[in-house]
C-alpha cells in the first residue's frame, strides 16, 4: 500500500482505479468487510424489535438536528456546571489552536489520543507535534496507521487495509523488534502494542479523544470503544480534551441509550461495546480517578451550512457506525484511502463533499453505482443515493455532462432520436466505432474493450410492427 | 386486460429480444398489449448525472406518451423506478406534479406485474435448466423474479453468494470508473459461473448487457441464448420458443 499523504479527493477517480488493480488490497478488504457484515448480520438477526429500536435511534438523531442550536447551548450550560471548560471552534484552524493552547498551558510533553475521526478532520496531530509534544495514537488500529505514517482507511477499523504480516513488518521496523516473525499471531502483536502504549499512558500529560455523543441535559460526554485505551486516555493523564463535531449532541440520556442500543450492533455486531464511558465533568474532590481538568471543544467546520440545506442535512444524522462502508461494493473494492480524505465510503463521499471545498470534491458523488446497499444497511435510515444525486445536481449546476445533455435533448425529441439512432445503425451497427468517437470519455473505450456491446439491431418497434402485420395478414 | 408497454431505450435499439418476449408472455397470459408510439428514454441517464432539467424534459415527454390511464408495464427495474421518481421533479400542487403522481401510481416492473396476474405464479410453464439469477439492485429488493422462476417446472433456480450485490454497471459510473466497474463485474461473473448454470437470468436489461457482454468478450459465454431476461425465460417455459430470438445471437 502506497503512502497516502499524496492522496486527495481531487484525484479520487485515478486513486480508485489504481486501488481496484491492487489484488492484495482487495483480498484484505474482502475478508475484513465480509467479517464485519457477518458479525453485524448475526447481531441484527438476534435483535428483538429491531425496527422499533432503529426508529427510536433515528428519532433521537432527528430530534438532535431539529433542535441543534438550543441543545448546544444547553450542553454548554450543563457541561460548564459540571466543571468542564467548553470551547467553540468555527473551523479546523480554531480547533487546532484551542487544543494546542491547552497542551501548551499544561506543559504537555506526552499526549495520548483515543481514536477520533474529528481530530483527523482538523489535522490535530501535526499541530500538537509542532508544540514539541510526543503524540501517541492508542487505539491499536490507529497506532498501526500512525507508525506507518498513513491516515486511517475506515471509520471504525482504521487499519482495515493492512494484513497481519504487514503489521508484523511494521512493528519489526518501528518498534525495534528485529526477531518478530511475519507469522506472529494477532494476540502476540496486540500484546507488543499494549506494552509500548502502557508506558505512554503512564507518562502522558494530556489525553485527547473524540466524542460519540454529548448529552445536552447532563453535560456528559459518551465514548464507545473496545480496547480500554479511551478510558485510559481520559483517566491516566491529568487533563482531558474531548473534541466533538457539533452534530454529535443528543438531547437526553434516554436518547443516548436509544443510540447505544444500535451503534455497537451496527458497527461491530456487538450488543454493547466492551467499554462505554460516560464522563460528566472532571474528577470531583471525593473521587479517586479521572482527569483533574476536563475540556470540551465543539467544532463546526462547515456543518452549520450543511444544516441549512433541507435535503443534505440528512447526512448529519450519521453516528459513524461504518456499516455503509462495509456494505458498499465500491468501498469493498477500493478501500478508504482512495477517497483522499478522512471520511470514506458512502457516508464519507457525502460528508467530504459537504465539508471540503466544492472544486476538490467534484468526483466523489459519482463514485457510486446507485445500488442502494448503503441505504439498506444504515440503521438511521439515511438515504445516501438520494443525497448523492442531490450532490451530482449541485456539481452539474445547470451544466450537464455533454453526453447526458445530448441524450436528454434527443430523448425529448422523438423524431430526432429515431433519426440519430437510425444513422448510427446504418453506419456502425455493431458499435465498433463507438470508443473512437472524438470527445467521448476514455472510459467508453475501456468499457467496450472489456464488454461486447450488444450492437444496434432492427428496433423493437419495427419488429413488433412487422410481427403484428404478419399476424394480421395471416 | 389492456396494458401499455414501456420499452427502455436500451431494449428498443440494442436488446429488442427482451421486449418481444415480454409481449409474447403478456399476450399469452391474457393481456392486450399496447405499445404507445414516440417512446424514447425515461430520463434516468439525465437524472443520475445530475441534469434535473434534462430529466424533467424527458419526464414531460413520458407523461404525454403514457397519458392514457391504465397499467404501464416495463421490463426494467431501473426505468420503472425512474417513472416512480417523476413526482419529485415537479413542484407539488402543479398540474405536472399531479400527472406525475398519477403515472407513478400505475407503473409496474414486468415481474411484479406478471406476479399479480390471475393464476400467478404457476402459469404451467416448463423449462429444464439450471438458471443462475442476478437479482439486480435496481429492483429494490423485489422477490418477484425469484417467485416467478421458482414456479417454472423443471427449472432449478440458483442464486450466487451475494445475490443482490451490484454488477458494477451504474450507467455513467462504468465509464468514469471503468476499472472499479470491471472489478465488480468480475466478482459478479465469477460468483454466477461458480453455480455452473445453463442460463444467466436477470430482470434488469442493463445488468444483463453488462454481465453477458463481459462473459462474451472474454470467451466465457458458452453459446448464445445463455443470458436471458426473466421475460425470455417465461417465454421459453410457456411458449416453448424465444419469440424475439436469443440475445447476442
């Protein structure tokens, strides 16, 4: 797998095409996505009243979006009352400035991080490193991609693109374990990572995590994980900073519970993740553990604008279970890096298109066959294909692709349509010349190279007419 | 029962055999089939490439063509879906919106329509074959093709490991992302061929074109007539012949 620092959403098409030729990557993705889908399928099979729970979860998210400004203010009040310092970040730069400011303020030399997509979104690690601190990702998958110098390639499984042997080779080189064999087992590798990370937890001055949900009524931050590294990141260091994108707020603890019934089942096929932390403010006087100082950074970074769009705001319902990635045939084929931004797969193509500059993301909504597997999988009922179409409309903005425009013109003028098809039938019935027509996308040549086109035949209408005439005459 | 047949543009000019088989089956099952003149395209291509104005123009054209009340039947899931999408192209409260809603309410995909005819699903057809079905994501999870095929005597219905997984076509997608499209297609083709079928069957003409064109190009389609639309399978089973001839013959 290539280093991904050069991957951008602008080159999505090229990157996708290249990734689809990478047989190793495809095998790894195939194995991993099937594994996740299998676990998820079994969990949902055994989930009594599944549809009711899905509806409740969707309703909790809809409530949050429809009352967002009020809920965020309520969250600020209740979190502050619990002793958490609340910060507002309009964009990525402000988000970075706030967190690096806290790091400098507490003289942080070692920073441990829990897995968080939002801190990837604002490129926090390089900014923290620039303050002179060591920054350690403590989620096993994130730790692996950090050692490799790569971004994560899946929302919940950051190193989904790496095989066990890839990881062994990486640990050999980066952790100075010359004797480590390629056939080392996953428990062995995990233990090695654990050993390396324990020292960092104990030395850490600052813990930084994301947020799965923030509860407006109580000011609590909820974190869902399986490895215990997030719990350690929030309890070992004296200072904890939680960074949330603003749509992660929910109204009540009951709403949070409705979401927690669905999130782990959809993400990993678990009834509940191994750890769920509900953090309300810093350590109190009578408590033995927890951070002495708690911060909550609420990040906008383009989301307010998305909220203003009555259709596209639906993308903000997402609670990042990652199931749409696993179910998407395109993601299964190209993986996460090809998307060239933090968020990948169907929801990633939507979020990146909404949050990044339009000129960089033109191709993202087109990397979709409209098969609807994502929509069918989404426990919150997000209609990704419909949103994808809305984005295509925006990209196209009255200037349609000329093939589409020509087709649209002909199709609303039946006589011209028949003449055009008739001319093509006379000149090139087998459509051999098709890929060589000037101005047509180069993909057409590849299409015809790998697929025998059916050719233009005597039309259905003509054959039906002839047949009926014969019948009538007989 | 009188019905209006909607013929996808792909079928009209490239795969007419599918349309002819559909007519044969519908007539055999007692329907009087009208084929309104002037049909072009449902507007799906424009709609899916973001050209809503183009799609709207095509929708207006279809509204004219199928203005007569009564069932509209179409041997394609994706075109049927497009007709059902027309209402969202028009402002609610307008005359065109009302017409679009009215049309959307009376269009059926071929298999769904046949399955609702009296006597369904067992019309007494017989065909000795092992048929591998590609369900097609464009049918939105409809099980009508499976139910119709299961009722054909002598037919063994086979389904690939991931029956609803996309074949990689996706219209413009296959031109803009040809390598990704071909990867998906290869997955689909191998899963279907692993069933060792006599026939490859789908209710979606575009998927059928994609899959069988690929097998044909790569010398993996042993003999013409191996790839069939569900309408053609029913035609063979009920009438003992392929009215319009075989695809790729």
